[in-house]
């Protein structure tokens, strides 16, 4: 049996096995394409401020004190953006965000709970088939296996989709979309055309998904980069959730000013509120859109002297750590800006179409096989002759 034929049947079986899960992950991937922009749009009434001319932001300590007087607590994280129109963002829990006027300290309101809840649920379907609790591990194993099979489908499909003879007539037949087709011919044509155009971005999306799904794939990434995952990992951060009495805003003004001076081109600075007895404070300084790893740096300052304890720009990490930091936002395309998001979303939509047409073609093949089997009439056994 020829390699191409073997590969075809393996391709078909893999698609039939994981098709439904791949279809679900691709569809939810489309819905998650512009998650960040949609949430920002949903928050627009409380996210944007109109400062009076010449007004300056409050220093961090008065800003936090004003918040505490209004809410009776301190946030877990504080983000301030350089754009004077942007409100400060106070994270008070995993699912709660409050926007605060950085010029007056007035709490403007919560971020859109509806938008965040919608995207949380879509993400849960995308990662864990909406499973919760103890069932989540099993569901993650299913989506991980489907991701691995999807990677095989993309690679094998790229081989099967390419014409055997490189002539323009053959290339045009599988690479240029044409209308007027229906039924099997339409599904076959769409499966080839969209498969060819989506192969490269889908390969990158699915490959990064595999790295996030399996520890062995993650470790392989580090080994290929000549790095060790454990040694190249950033220092462990303090737990995100703390009681209000355990965090402290004392002495943060000089620390924040020092963080601003560290990177003159900063666009946003995020402070994870230090514990009352913590000796250091940790800042994330971002020069991009918040999803571009090479533009993010980590700064740790001594709380007493504001001296730099640790400065970790993107370039200071090992090659393995740099590659791994690209995986999360490379998977969604956000690492490459809006263009990357759009390409990733379009490729995910192509994935939906590929699964749909693939299932349709497989179903037609199965029905045709059943019909052929039904037409085969068994030969009658010869009658025994009595002696």
C-alpha cells in the first residue's frame, strides 16, 4: 500500500476520532479572537476619564488610601496606564476589577461582569469542555489528545492537499476558491482550498496548544532551546489572593517613581500589592499592549531603599524561557498585535470549516460503502445430491 494512501486513512481516522472536539475548540477559538478589545469596549463607560487641563495623577499612596476609605480594603493588584485618558485598574479578586479615577481616587465602577462571564465560559469550553472540579483533569486530557491529533491532521493534510504534479492547473484546482459547486464536490474543494491557506497559522496555533497541554511538550521545547525549564523559570511570586490586612501601601510612592524611571517608554505598570512584612515589591512594566512578551519586564525593588533587587527584561531570560513566554500569546495571535489576532481568528474559522467538510466527506464515504455492501448478493450454496 502506498504511503499516500496509508496517510489518507490515518488522516480520516484521526479526524473521525477527534473531529467533534476539534470543531468545538476551533469555534470557541473564533469567539475568543478579540476578547481583550471586546472587554475594553464593554468597560468604556468606566474605563475612560476626562482629566482637566494641567491635572496630574495622584501619587500611589494617596490613591490607595482613597480607595481604602471608599471600599474598606486594598486591592490585590494595581495597574496604571500612561495614557492620561485611562483609568487605573484595581483587581480585587480573580473575577472582579474596579476602575478608579487616577486624578481623584473616585471609584468609577466595575468592569463588565457580563462580558467577563461570557468569555470565562467560552474559555472553559475551549480548555476543559466546560468541566469543573475533579472532572476538569479528564476533560483537559481529552482536549490535549484532540490537540495532538489536530497537529497530525494539519501536517498530514498539508501533504495530502498538495498536488502530485506541480503544474499551475493542478495548483489552481486546490488553491483557488471557485463557486458553482455543491454536495461532495463543494466539500472536497473547500476542504482543500481552506486547508492549504490555513495550514501555516493552524500549525503554529495547534503546536503552541500542544506545548500548553503536555508537560513533556513543554520540556521538549526547553531541551530543543538548550535550556532547563526549572533553572530558567522566573522567581516564584507571592500568592495573588490575600486578605486586606496582609497587604500594605506604606512607602510605595518612591518605589513607583523608581519603576517609572526604569523604562522611560512604559505604557503600563502593574504592582502586585506586597505583604505587610514583605521586603520587596514587584512591578511588571509593559511597553506594548500587554500581550507581547518581548515588551514586558519584571522589576523587583527593595521596599526600604528602592534599590533594584532584580531586573528581568525579556532578553535576560534563557532562550527556552523566551520561547515559552511566546507560547501563550502566540497561540491567540495577540503577541503579534491586532493583525496576529485576526490571522489566528481566521485560521480558527478555517478549522471549523475543515472539520465540517471533513466530517461531511467521511459521512458520504461511509454511506457509499454501506450502499455498495448492500448490493453484494451472497452466492447460494449448491444443493446436496442424495445418493
